[in-house]
């Protein structure tokens, strides 16, 4: 990292534990790859960062997810208002979402959480998954065991063909996916509550 002039990105396991507060005597603490995945079997930069989890930016236009490092080079406070704390002053940017969500749908991603938070906190993940908010990851409810019903937010992302029959205007798959992302972005994931990006607060 000295060669690339990015020594601030090299941290020891002890520094990770100090910053995250996740250390227990006799048990140690998580390594970088426990929370962010990637490939821990190599020291080669590109290989080590394959499939690395990271936060992403949501643009107002189309609620479009975009790789965070294309927009914000480093995660640090840019504003005083807490919900916008980590975002640069840019009206086209709506929010920053953490990496325990599905990149395409923006929904809480149980598969990712089981590989990360759930390794050390299985009971908490299980408990959250059974709450009304946790169950929103399904993004729909059922009228029977086989047929999807309208989601409690509206008809927007259920059986697309069935909805088209009821409408007098064209309703596309892209519109349905956009509506789903609009709702999913606000339903919480683990890091929304358990990560507070201010020193000494998380």
C-alpha cells in the first residue's frame, strides 16, 4: 500500500476490532473477509477483491444502483444532516445503501447476511427474519400457497401479466422493477441500524 500511496487502507486485525467494537476475549474478532467477503486465499490485490461487498449509491433518476467508488472515492462525512452524512452535495444522488442488500432489487439480502453478520450473530438474524420488517424481503404476500397477491404497498410488483389485464395503459417489467426498488430501499437491513458512521458511535 505504500507503493500505491494508500497506507491508510492497510489496517491490522486489531484495528478492525477496535473500530468495529466486535472483539470478545477468548474468541477474537472478525477479519475483513468475514464482513466483506472477497477472496482471503490470496494477497494479489485484484484476486483478493473479487466479489467484495461494498456500499453502493442510489441515484434519484430511476432509483438506479451504482458502484460507490465510481462516485465517492472514500466514505467520510460530507454533510451535517445525518441521513445525508456520507453523501456529497449532489441533487442527483438519493442515498447510500450498505452491502447487506441485493444490488439489483435493493432488498435486504438473506443470502449475504447469512455469509456475513449471521456467522457471528445467527440468533439475531433469525429473530429479525421473522419480524414484519424482515419478512419484507419477499416483497409480496400470498392469497394461497401458489398464487402471489398484491404486495401491501400496492399492485406494483406481483404477477405482471395479471396486472396488465387490469390496466388500460401499458405497464412494463422495467416499471414494475423500479417500483419494487422504490419500496425496498427504505425497508431496513442489519447495517441500517447497527452501523453508525461516526467515530465512537457504532
